[in-house]
C-alpha cells in the first residue's frame, strides 16, 4: 500500500534501548509502516552486547529517496528511548527542537546492582530541562495492564505513531505481517493503548 500523504515527508528516527526490550522489532514495524505509506526507508541495526542487557540502537531514515540510514550526532528528528537512561546517553543525537519520546522506565545494569555505580536520580526531570519537545510516560505499566510488560515496545511505538501523525497507515496489517501470530492480538492492543495515550499527550503532524 502507498499513501501520497507521506511521499514528500522525510525524517530520521533513532530508537534506543536495552537488549531484550524489543527495540529492533519496533523499528522493523515502524520501517514497514513508513514504506507502505509511500516512503523510501533505510534501517540500520547498531547494537552491542544485547544478550547481556547492553545498549541497543537502530537508525531509521525515510523520505522520497534515502541513501544511508546512519544518523549522526545532532541529526535525529526524533529520539525514541525504551529506557530513560538510554535517552540521556543518546541525547546528543537529537537535533535542536527535535522530539523525544521516552519510556519512564528503568533497567538497572549489573554495575548498579553490584554497587559499583549509582543509577541517576530524576532522569526524566533532567531530560525535560534539556528538551522542550519531550513525551514521557511509563509504557511498561501500560503494557502490564494489558497482561504482558514485554509489549511495552509496541505501546511506545503506538504513541510515536500518533505523535508523528501516521494514523492513516494500516498498522493492523503491518503488525500482522511483522509480529509472531500468537502475539498479534496482544501487540495490537498494546499499539492501540499507546496511540490512545499519545492522543492526549502530543499533537499529530
């Protein structure tokens, strides 16, 4: 499916999180939706020790013609963080007046659990001071209310889609074509919950 509403749009989205949060799956769903909206899309996975809870990032660029997915510092139109300290870690990649969508959720690394490091205080408060365009909420809590905290990646994706004004895409079909069949109904509910949250928290473009 192609939609003229998106054919002239262009942008860059950096999605970051911790291994095991489903960052890459959410990026694949987003990329397929953008392609079906008529954009040329390039996606690149750049991740470290994801199996050990390491930092994970994916770069997504879309527009009439895209030649590279790589996003440099200060270039991302949108930064999507699945964990709040990851938002702080990657903040330098967001352009001035860019949009930050962040999961108000924490995953304490081994260094914090063993006492070798301290998890920062008031991360969301500091992010609000640094970024005027911030949308922050606990996607994990929303997903847990639906029966599975693992669906928080799709909750966050739903909010992102609403904030980007991409509601005209057939996301039900996109999800059906990307997520495992046995998880489709849960992911669809998670997506709609995130989109509903976004409806009251950001203005669609």
